[in-house]
């Protein structure tokens, strides 16, 4: 069984926010909800200032805090490493939102929020509610486009290689900063990148063992 | 906080204190008050105190928890994962406390002095202790918020729960319950000093938990949450009750009006302490900037 993971090349990322928007579009996310973000910070003092741009998303951790704290079992980790939420089981206690040290989960509070307030839902929002219904009152987050991966695998496609089976954010990146694949396959692109270019995880001191790696060399 | 500061600066937690998060704060406060009152009433054998404590847990703690849930009708699912979730465990403790507490109250009212009463007093007492302490574990499990990630937090919650229970049981005694107010007042005096020391040690040790812990403590001591800490927790929660308690000790008698002031003051302290800890909970920056 594969263990899906992602590598993000920070030397390639140009901070275009394309990944954020692709995710929003793919999942018809409501206003104010982002499953991936671009976090930009600065370090150093003038004139030696460095800008740090980090695309962040759910890390689908091996030792996910959200899985452990969920009192209903709504948040689980699949065998392939993807951490998913069963919206029918979530009670909206938000313990997982608090517990995630990366703050990559969001409580979906108001299902009536419109992108153009007072003008009703757009056609896209209406379609989105049918194609990808989220439940107000539950917690939502990135799922590595699990539906794309599952459908792709059924059709014999390879996630990370075939676009139809690959997460939207990976496909959307114009700089090809994101790579998706099987972390347990030593010959996969992600494993080679981590090994050869010293991929690292965000805040390993939390002990969560993220499946998202960053490379900067 | 501006959007571009999110998880680049120290980011406060908001889910359990802002907007509807206020309900979570109230649930935690009333959980401590109710369970603490029950425990103290058990010790002093005050049936009214036990009943009121039990009702506070069911109606107020339970009610605010339910009101906070995004899907309250699914509340029964919360017991499904006690293997790893402190919230599931806490909900089970609450249910057991409600059940065993009800049986104990029945025994104490209709069959006082029987073995059954003693057995259920012990069991319900243990459950009340667990109800008072479990929120500390719920919070200290969160390693992203260094202020909360302290072994002292459950201790602080149980101690302040008992302290607040003593204040409430004195109020019950003043309203006519058959109860030794002087003894409760004396116990309160000791616990107030202990609570003050424990709060100071907790905050001091939080500065060693990491940069986010230090940031949270700075916020508490001289930042946006400082008024709540110094006025609510320190002055109303500790100093005023201690002064009143000492004046009672040296005067040799318990003044009803001063006692009422002390009880109200301690309640302000109880609400302020949990508010301050929830409000000051801060996540460290996500990206590895050099300042972090």
C-alpha cells in the first residue's frame, strides 16, 4: 500500500497563490475557507533580508494529533496515509482545530455565506454544493484530493504522475514546485527529492511525522 | 491580526474563546465550579451543596457544551473514542458522574447512613474529581499551545475547582444549609495561598516551555490579557479573599457581609482564570523564521 506524501521545492515556489486557488476551485470551498495557504515571512535585518514563502496545507501526519483527539472517530488516517474527515460523524467540537499544531483545519460555521453577499449563490456555488457538499457545523481540511486519487487508482492511473489522479494544487503549480507520490517507494520522485535534496518537515519537534516535506537546497 | 500575519507572528487560538468559543469557556468554568462544589459538599456532608453542584454540571456545563457543538444532535458520538481522546473520556466521566451522583443523592436523602450511600458517595466523588480535572488534560494534550502544554494545568484546575467549591458551599451554608462555615473558611484560607503559589509556578514554568509559552505569559502579565489576570485573577480571585479571610481570622468571627464579598470575589477569580488561560493560548509561528 502506498503512503502518499508531497514535497514542496521552496526554490521553485514563486508565491503565485495558484495552489491555493486551484484547491478552492477543485473543492468549491465557501468564502473564508482555505485548505491550503501561502505563508510569507521575512527574516534578517536590512540589507540582509530573506523572504520566506511557504505553501502550507494539511500535513497528513503519521502521528496526527487531530486523529488522536477526535472524540467521535470522524477524523481518521487511511492506510495510504491520507487523514480524512467523515463529515457525517463530526460533531463540531473543534478539538482537532485546537490540537493541530500547524493550524490547518477550519470550522465551517456558516453554510449560507455567499461570495457575493445579497446576490444569492452563483451557478458555481450551487453546483459546488451538489458536487462537493460540505456540512456546516463540521470541521473541514485538505484531503490530498482523495477523490481524485481514488478514482485515478480505479482507472489504473498513477497519482503524482497522471494529472487526473494527482492533487489539484500539484497540477496547478506553474513552477512545478510540488511533487506528489509514494513516500514508501524509495524510487519515487518524492523519495528521491527528500533523500537527495535533504527534504525536511515543518516543526518535527511536535512529533507528528508530517507527510509533507520541504526542500530548499 | 492581519491575514498576512497568520502563523507568521504568534497566533492566538480563537476557537475556544472568541465568538461562540465563549460557550466553551463557560462550560469549563461551570464544570470546575459544579464538580468542585460537589466534592466539597461531599466532604462537609451538605446535601444541598451536592445537589446544586450536580445540577451545575448537568445544566450549565452540559448545556454550554451542547450549545457550542456544531452538530449538537450528534453529541452521543463523543463517547466513541476514549482510547485516545480526552474529550471522549471527559464526556464519559460526566455521564458517570451524573448517573452515580443521582443515585448518591437519592441514597443521601432517603437512605442516609447506609452502606449504599457511602459506596455511591465514593464513586460519585471520584467521578466529580475526574470531571473537575479532565479539562486540564484536554488542554495540556495540545502541544501546539505551549502555555497549555504543562503538567501543572490539570493540578491547577482541580485545586481552583475545590477552592471555588469551598466558596460556593459557604454560600449554601449562609442560605441555611446545615454546614460548618468556619471550617470551610479556614480551608479556603490555605487553598487560596496554595492556588496563588501554583498559578505563579505555572506561569513561570510556562516561560520554559518555549518561545510561544513565553509570549503567552508576556500577554498575561503585561499584554492584552493583563487586566484579566491582575484584576480578575490576582486581585479578586486571590488578594481580596485572602484579606477578608485574614481579617476574619484575626477578628475571631465570620462576618456575613464580608463573606458574601469574598464569595463573589472568588467567583470573579474563577471566571477570570479560565478566561485568561484560554485567551492567552498562542501558537508559535509556522514557518521557521529566525526569531522563532
